C-alpha cells in the first residue's frame, strides 16, 4: 500500500474513532503504552470496545467489527450468547472462583 493510501486509511480511522483516541490517551497515563494487551494494540491506537453481540464487536464510537478472533476462540459461541449468559447469571449467585474442587468441574 502506498504511503498516501495508508495515510488516507489512517485519517478515516481516526475520524471515526475519536472516543477511542481519548480513552487511549487516558490509558497511557496508567499503563505502559496504554494497554495491558499488546496483541491488540497498534498505531495510531486500538479501537476501544463497548460491547459484543454474536460474532460482532462494537466500539465506543458506535462502529461495528466482525470479530475473527473471538478472544482466541474462548468465545466460540460469540459474544453474549443467550445460553452462556444464562449459565453465567446462574453461577454468579453461587460464586465464580474457588481454590477447591467443585461438582461443576466433574460435570465439565
């Protein structure tokens, strides 16, 4: 890609992600490079996500992205899948992390 095309794409990206730019500037005050996840960081700054639904993510600026990564396949059913959301809500009332074995481990 030529420099002028790359500069054009960067200009389009920065025009549609002003809130992400602001959040990146805030994050840089507390985290080296502004991120604890360097694999998702790139110049000029990464888009900051607001929520996900199915196989899509939405940034704080309202842009939609098809999520090819799905958190390194840990979200293979997509973001906020209804069955997963229900199971998580049910588990929250019993606790989420124990330093001891649980019945659910055996079922899993």
